[in-house]
C-alpha cells in the first residue's frame, strides 16, 4: 500500500495534463494502461491526487516560511501600503528613508513567521475534498487546485493568520516602526497621518503570496514531462 501511494504521487506529479477533449476519463485510462494489469480504482487515483496536492501545498508553505521567503521573492514580497509608498519620497527627504525600508522588511518577516500555520488548513481542505472536487481539478485549468484552495480556505486562513501576523508584527517591530513613521508625519508639512488596518493589509498580501506559490507548485505538477512516468513505473513496479 505504501509503495502504491508513492507511485500515485509520483505518477500524478510527472504526468502531463491531458488534452481538453480527453478530460478526466482520459486521465484515468492513461493511468490504468500504464500500470501492471491496468487495474486501479477511481478512489485510489483520487487518493494519489490528494497526496500530490498535499506535497505541493507543503512545498509552497515551506518556501514562504523560510527567511526571505517573502522578502527575497519579488513576486510575493509585501510592498509598502499605498499611503506609505506615496510618502516614501517625503520620508526620505525628511531623513527617514532607513526607517521606511525597515518597516517594509518587518512586514515581510511577520508574514514569514505566520506562514507555517497555513499548512494544516490546506491539509484539512484536501482531506475534505470530494470526488467531484477532485474530478474538477484533474479536468480543469492549470490553476484549478489553487482556485479550490482559495474557495475553501481563504476565510479560515484570514481568521487564523491575522492574529498571528498581529503578534509577529509586534515581535519583529513592524507595528512599532509604522507608529514611529506615522508620528513623524506630524513634523512634515502638509502630511496627514495614515489611517488603515495594518494587520489586515499584511494578512491580505500574505495570502496573495501564498496562493501565488500554490499556483506555481500546481503548474509544476501539471507540466512535468510524461517521459519520466515510465522510468518511475519501472523503478517502483519493476515493469519491463
């Protein structure tokens, strides 16, 4: 059973997306023909998909949880809030450029600290996935699994991550740095203090980055060359 699970994960992660007219049934047919005896139930195929998605979600969370997971990746790096960005030049002219840069980095550090908690939410969503959900993912667009995760987990992730990000913002000093910048606005002519929910902003941007990385992992699963499947089957099943 363990060997079968390993094979299913590898098979899904290396099989190319079937043509649109082939769809889910074509996907099942290809797998059955590749395996010894051509026997594999739909349930086991779905189990293999769930294992593959769990690995992909774990990879996405793992990348973002590392130091510079957000800060070092321009595709997911959390930018300054629009209000602060508009005042960046003003802050620099007033001699506060370094503080602005530190504030931007601290937001990203807070997101990196909170990211690991997302993994259990994704795992739960995968476990609750129905056959219909799985069929739609296998037969859908290149980001179909990511869209599934967004639909099923966005609300829960916001509830879980926002207080964690609030704590992380305090730990890494983001909140303190923001308040310091806001206070300095009082000494800058014609500059009004900034009013917005900083915790919500960082939470929203952290989720955007998280789902972006999930989409990247899903793309890898769908686009790996099919030629590697044969080698995997030979290794696991000893098929000539």
